[in-house]
C-alpha cells in the first residue's frame, strides 16, 4: 500500500473495526484490518503500516504479545486500544 498513510487496525470486534475503518478512511487514511494476533502479524509484514492500533483483548493471543512482536521488527508508532483498567 503506497501513497496515503496506512493504519493497521487490530480489533476482534467487527463493529468496532468498522467504526475505526470508517473514521480513519474519512480522514484520508488507508486501513488494513486484522481480527486476531496471527492475522495482525501477517498483515503487518504485508502492508508495512505507518501506525498500528492494537486491542489488547484478542481471541488468540494477548495484544501485548502482538505489540512485542511488532516492536522487535519495527519502530512504527503503536496505539493501544483497550477496555482494561
């Protein structure tokens, strides 16, 4: 993906992904999506996003593990999305 900034949204809740997708697209970003940690890491390597939004509560792995894996490969900005306290 080239041109406009790419945001990778890692969120298991479909409705929340849709809201984030629409909001980001309306501000000129291209959006790649992943519903779990495994998809997130594959998509991260595929699209080389400019920023990653990560939900910590993913079905297959903890979002913290996704962040750690991304950080080992890149210094791309990461924003955590979480309902955890």
